[in-house]
C-alpha cells in the first residue's frame, strides 16, 4: 500500500501539493481568522445578553421611579386637599368648629355638658400646624355616651379623641366622663 501511495503522489505531485497547500491555508485561516471571530462573536453574544439584562433592570427601575413620582404627586395633592378642605384655616375657625358643635352634639345624644377648657399648644419654629386641645366634662348613662362618641367620630369636622376617662358616681347616678380632644389648624407663615 505504501508503494501505491508513493506512486499516486509521484504521478499527481502538482495536485497533491496544491491540495496540501490549500489544506494548510484553510487550517491557517481557521486558526488566524475564523476561530478568533467565533470567540469574538460568542463574547459579543454574552455582552448582548448582559446588556439586555441591564436594560430590563433599568426599565424596571424607571417604572418604579415613575410610580414613586406619581405616588408622591398624588400624596401631595391629597395632603394639600386635607390642609385646604379638612383642617380649619386658623385658630378662630378651630374654635368655631368645636365651640358650638360639641355642646350641640351632647344635647342631641342626651349627654349633659358640664364644662369645657381649651388650651393652645405653642407651635414649634417653622411649624405649619397649630394644636388646640379641648377638655370636656360630661355626664351621661353609658348608652348615650356611646352614641355621643359614635356621632363625634362620624362628624366631618376634624376632631381627634385623645383620651376618655369614665368615673362612676355613687349609687345609680350618671357616669362622669372626661374627654380630651384635639384639633389642628393651619398657621400663617409668621406662626400665628
């Protein structure tokens, strides 16, 4: 077989040399051009996948930031509406809000109005809200008092029930109830 191979190579020397040269050029082209380009394209595919993942993460962060901005805008609008529509505009409005309405509510619910004291808390520097504290003493039976509290909590006026103290009188007399209430009001820029 070796003789046969030598004879074929000798007879077709040009063709064999040409094929060997073409094979060597192909191997060299693969080693110099194709393989580095394949590695480069695999690296480009990895970079493209990484970039796509980074883009998706950035889009999620953008959506979250936009939702945060929208939520903040909505919260600002709701807070502004609260300040403008719910809170009394000043101390006089806060007093008017509670001065007549609380005794009237007591009468409607058969609760006897005994006494009332108010206290204005000194505002802190640069505060936007003032604080009016109200202390009321009432007398009633338990059921009427429950109705009074329910009505107080259901009114549209912004009055907060801070504390309730019940004291039972001797015998079968009515309960003495002490309520500590609060309301807030807007302050002018100079703090008054």
